[in-house]
């Protein structure tokens, strides 16, 4: 069987992202969404998800850029003077590897975000993370233990093989490092009895996947389960001013998910569309 989880990241970060994900689910091929519970539009996203029970919703664990759910005096090494997390995964990783971020504070915030899912009425199908931080050495074990505590049995492993022709060398280098960490995370997840897709696609070309690229990815799918991760949103330009630096083309990715050529490719290649609940 060839199966695909077609996912939309950053659900709950901005209303335009929520609308794009729901549009791609209702009218396109998107089957799963990753919810940022610390996002300003998280309550709106969760309410909409409850109205669309076929949409799988996981926790997009967020430890960068946004504000924590934990009280600031409980997580002082996780935040700066402005009360926000580190600005990027690179900054977080540097502080984490130097021992400047306390593990108990990370554990507290992970647990708080998992609890918030329940408060919003969401039973997560899986866990993944903003900027793939959950595969950092040492952090994976914390995440796995909290998943087990919460009864969540499925995890994203962003191990991406193959190289789309349009991927730049800098992005490929970052992908190599991510893959190395993803392989370690997969071993930890497997030992813990967690389930995860066989493959991942979405790091190379993130935020710039157009219809032609998505068709190529669909037609290259192999036996097993592959997660195809995108970032759809309605409107031209950033869905929120704070996201301008990302350089993503959210509307292009939404258009790809709605494009009939993608649907035709899924049918031609006999791809079954699933969400994380269906991983066995």
C-alpha cells in the first residue's frame, strides 16, 4: 500500500493559516494539521477542527518564537527579557547543547502544551514540533516520556530522503544535519513503542512547494506511509507581520493542495490519503 499523510503546519498561529488549512482539507487533499496551542488563533483553530472530525490534529510543540503557557518565573531559562522563547531553532539548539536551558523547565512546558490540547477539546493524533526541535539530542527523550504520560503513541520523524532539483545547497546541508538527528530520534521512538511514518517530505522546499513540485513528490511515493508537510494560508503575503522574515509562499502551497493535477496524481499513483490515526 502507498499511503500519504498530507499535513498543514502552524495551525492556530494566525487566522489566515487556519482558513488555509481548513480550505485545503475541505476542498483539497490535506488530511492532518499540527496545532500551535500557544498561537494567538489556537482557540479558533481547535473549534474549527472539532467541526471537521476527519481532520487529524496533532500538537505542534512550540519552544521558539512564541510565548510559553507556563508562568514566566517557572521557565526563566526558556525565555528572554521580553517573555518570549528563543527567536529561532538555531539559538535554542546552541543554548540547549551548552546546558543553558533547564530540562525540568522544558518538561513543564511540554506538559503544559499537552494539557492545553485537552482544554481545547483536542485529542492529539500525534506530536511534532515547530522547526523540528523535538529531534534534538536529549530533547527527544523528554518528549517521548511526556507523550507516554499523555497517552500519545505517534510521532513525526522528519527524515527526508531524495533531493528535489530546486533545493539549494544551504538547505541540503541543513537537511543532512536534521536527518542525522531524525535517525537518532527514530531509534528512541522505536524503543518506546511509538509509531511514525516511514518517510517525510517537506523540509527541502519548505514554504515554496508549488503544484508541479507536489505532483513530483506524489508520483515518487513508495510503499508505506509518507508525510507530505506544507504550510498553507489564504491571502497574498505573510499571514501575520511577525512571519514576514520566513519568506514562505503560503498562498502557493495552498494552491498546490487545491490543484486538480495533484488530485489526479494521487489517483494515478493509487495513493491512499490518511492521517496519523491510521498508522499501524
